[in-house]
């Protein structure tokens, strides 16, 4: 499988300690939360990270900004100065998470990415707590854990065009900050190009035709009619401004509108299901980012650790400045 887009940067303990102390002592954002001031969180987080991360790491982040690969991982970043239990209802007190929020938004700023939220998902908040919620155990969402999340891209129902409003378009990237992962549950990644290598040119061309319909996942609120949000007459596959292949896909939420589209979708699903993907483990103090249009992801079912200690990742969608 192609893994050329994989890159990991490790932060030395000394840099982690220095950055953590500076971020914890920062007073510029007293009384402000990320949803109220994402730009300031990005500005001040990036400032402190520039002051304390090694030059080699900063150079690699600058290089990624100008020539982004399909995914990127950093490890050993500073987290909260005091333990914060894993939320059990999907939300938590953001004032306790200033350090991880400054790291998260600061890294997005250094990578040339802008955080984005959607009004119909996650109560319109920028940060989604990817953590087990008992009431959603078998739901096919980031709060579920009892069922497998098969290969998919996020928010496939939204607009794929390069000039679309970011608040209504498919997120370019998914970024995660790891709070804890004692269960050691990985996120599997599968590049779109890896699947395309197994398909004929005719099948790929059929996937590019605007002959597909998509419906929203369970995590979305419904339309005013009470029916799930949907979009019809769109391609599954298209080309990004930089020439990369891009995909929208969700199992059970993508349908072909013509015989040719249905056949192409079936072949795509068969080939994707047979591929193992590449496991990425986002642990405490880890930051992971991947291109949501160039990479599919999935998660196996798991048994959460004890209450307050269960797997907890912090997700934020992000867009490139252009294209």
C-alpha cells in the first residue's frame, strides 16, 4: 500500500516542558474560549510554539504548509496541567483545556489551515470530543464505540467545489489532539489513490460523473422537513486544484443514480473493503492531521476504559487558505 504521505515529528521532552510552561502561563486569552476567538487561539498558540519547538520541527511544518502531504503526525506535545476526565455526554468545560487548545489551534495556524465548524453538526462548535458516550454506544458516529466505522470521508454531503463557502463545503482536513487512548484504538487510513490503483480507468471515469446521491450521517441534525439532509447529482471522485484525486464516500449513504454509477460504486466498495489501510495511533499528547478528500478513515469497535479514563480525542475540521 502507498504510504508516501505519512510523516511523524517527535517533540523532545525539553521542548514539550518549555512550551507547556509558556502556554500555561499565557494570559492573553483569559476569559476567551476557542469558539469565541479561534483566530486569537491560533495566533498565540503559534507564537509560543514558534518560540519553543525545535527549528527542525518548525521547518518541517513550514514545508508541509507549502507542499502538504496526505497526512501528518506529531507526538509528545504538552497537554492540560491538571488531569481532566473524559467527557461522558460529548461536551466538557473548555476553560480547563487552554493548553491543548492553544497547541491544536497553534499548529493549524503554523500549517496554514483555518478551523471550520458546521451549524448543523456538533451544536456548531469547532471542537468535537471523540469520546465514548453510553447513550450512543452503537451509533455510527464519533461518540459510538460498539460498532465498526467502515471506510468513509467526513461530511460527504457538502459541496466539493474549490470555490465553495468553507462553512458549506467538505472539510479539507481532519485534525486530532490526543487527550488519552489507554485502549490503544487506532485510526486506520486508506489513501484514495491506493484504491484507484486497483480499479480500471473506466470505473474511475464513472466515479467522476455527477451521477451519485449522498445523505448525511447520524451526527447531522435533520432538515426542516424532518428528513435527513441529502444531495443529488454529484460525483464521487474529482480532481483538486493541485492535481490530486479527491473522493466523497460514506457506506450506506452513497448511491448510484444510473446503472453505470451503481456498478462503479459496487466495484469501488469491493476493492476498498479488501484493503487493510494504515493504522495510526493518536495517543496522549499526539496531534494527527489528514486530508479528508485524499484519505478515507475507519475505526474498529472497542471496549472503553473506566469512566473518566476512556479514549478521548479532540477533533477540529480545517480548510486550506485556498483550494
